C-alpha cells in the first residue's frame, strides 16, 4: 500500500522515518529497560506498590524531559538532515521536512510510553502488553498505508504515523495505573533509584551504539544512493526484522523472571535451557520457510521487479535474523544480572568494525554489500555475547555450549536452503518444513494441555 501510494522514492523516505523511530530508543538513556529490571527485582524483594509507584513516577518525569529536549533538537535539525545530508530534490525535501517534524514531535509521548511498557513488563503483564502492541504495531503501518493510498502525500502519511504514536500512550497510562498505587506520596525503595540510574547509564551506551549499528546502513545508503535504490534494501530489511518479534517477545517474557532469580543461578540455567530448546524447534522453521520462498513472497507483497533484485538481499538478511534470535538469550542473561556494562562495552567494540565492514562491502557489492555487512555484524555480536554470558554465568556454560552447536547446525541448513534454485524443490522443502513446524506445535500443545500439574504448581496454587 505504501509503495502504491507513495512510489519508490517517497517509500525510501518513509523507511528512513521508521529508522528514526527505531533510533529514538537512544533518547531514553536506557531508562525503559532499566525500569523492567529494577521493577522486577524490587517486586521480587517484596517492595510495596506505592514505593514502586514513586520510582516509576521519577523515571517517567525524566523520560518526559528527555522527550521534550530531543523533540526540540530534531524539529530544528530536520531541514539540515533532509537537505544537506540526504540532498533530496526540492518538492520531496519539503514533504520530507514537514513529515519528519511530525514524527519528531511524538518523541515525548514515545519515551513516556517506553517507560510505562518497561514497568508493565517488570510486573510480567505480557498478555495485555502484547495485545496493545499488536493493535498499535498494526496501526503503525496500516494507518499510514491507507493515508498514502488516499492522499499520495508523504507529509500527511508521516503525520498519520505520528498520530498513531501519540494515541498509543493512552492505554499504557491506563494499564500502569491499574498496577501501581500512584495516589500515595512516598519515597522509592531505598537504593532503587541509584540502581535504575546506574543500569540505565550503561544501557544508554548500548542504546546509542545499538541503533547506530541497526540503522547506520540505511542512512549511509541514503547518503550515497537514490531513495528508490535504498528501498531495495530497506524494505526487505524491515520485513525480515519483523521475524525477530518471536524471540524478542519470548526473551522479554523471560527477562523479569531472570532478574528475580538473579541470586539463584541453577534456576536460571533451567530457564535458559527451556529458552534454547524452544528457539531450536520453533525459530529455524520460521526462518527457513521465507528463506526458501523469498522470491515468491516479495513478488506477492511488492512486485516482480523488486522481488528479482531484493530476494538475494532478503536471504542474507534472514541469516542474520536467525543468529540474532539466539543472541537475545545471552543478552537477556547479562542484563538481568545487572551487567549492562558488559553489553555496552561489546557494542563499543563492534561499532567501528561494522562501520568499516559496511563501507567496504557497499563499495565492493553495492546494496547487496550492506546485507552482507549486516549479517557479518550480527554473527560477531552473537559470538561475543555467548562468550561473555558463559564467562559471567558459569552455571549456564553447558546450556550455552549446546545452543552454539544447534546454531551452527541451523546456519548450515539455512545456507543449503539459499543454494536451492529450482522453484518446485523450494516449494516442496518449504512444505516439509511447514508440516514439521505444525507437528511440533501440535505435540507441544497436547503436552502442555494434558500435562499433570507438578507438586510445586500445587503449592503455588
């Protein structure tokens, strides 16, 4: 819908706006994720609701101030970004400036929403969180898509995107009020604010470097290539990145529980083993199917022309997505233990290496080179995270070693899928993988449905 309504050039600018939204994660200085960790650990220690409410109120005040500051910076900086950095022609530049200013104005709402989501995840309210995310995640693309078809204007399309982000704050406020006692004026739990700031300070380093690595490729390509060419890379990248919702959602669910168990590493090892097993049986099929059918899926979704040029790019990106799914496990292990400093230092180490890889690969292979560099960066990040987690969590080394073996096997099979060119064989293999996934889900569902409650479950009840 966006491609039909905006055209390839304006779609390239829209994906840059999506990149700006993703990049806005740096502006909360790590407070959103820090709230999840601290709320979970304090809740596990038995902190009162009004103490947690005082902590959350302070964090939200800081996030609101940060949002206003960054919105002001971007409001006045957008013309320089559009005209000087990307050099769009005059008509497209005016539309891009107006539209990106609408997106910049949503930063205060977005940062407060980030803090509220972090708080709710600390309480493990994942059902309601994911229902709201599903609704507004869909609206994030559907509303601009409809607007693009009806108006064919980039500025109005981005304005509709901004409206969705503003409205999304309301349900988070309602849900947080149901969990916390904001009506009683009390101090936060002793030491909680200090841990929040310390955790967030290191996490803010990752929040700066991480989005730089995630979105540097599209901004670099936009600075040297026409927007229509950039779309050949950014559109498949946005699509395959959505596959990461499964491992990210699963690990986000495990994160507060890991934080609660931070003093009982054997229990954490059991939780990590369950995560690795679930990733092995569920994640590989979900990546293998689009790997085999990338040409057909892109043709149906966009058009044959973009599919012929973008399928190879999408396949390399899918390899990186597969690795990144497993990387969420050691990442959550380190951060749940309060070691956000380790992940921050790893990101500082990786960024210059990735920058050199990106420039060299694009110079050699063009747009495909960006996908190759992105995949290589994910591979380096995954290896370093597993090594760090094994060092700081010795009781989980055996589980992490098993995960490494399974990752290597999965990468080998996915590489084999990339080399299959016959359409009939690709469809046959995809059908086999889909049947295997369906059978696994059916068996797992029966096992969970008819399993006898354990004695511990009875005691908890």
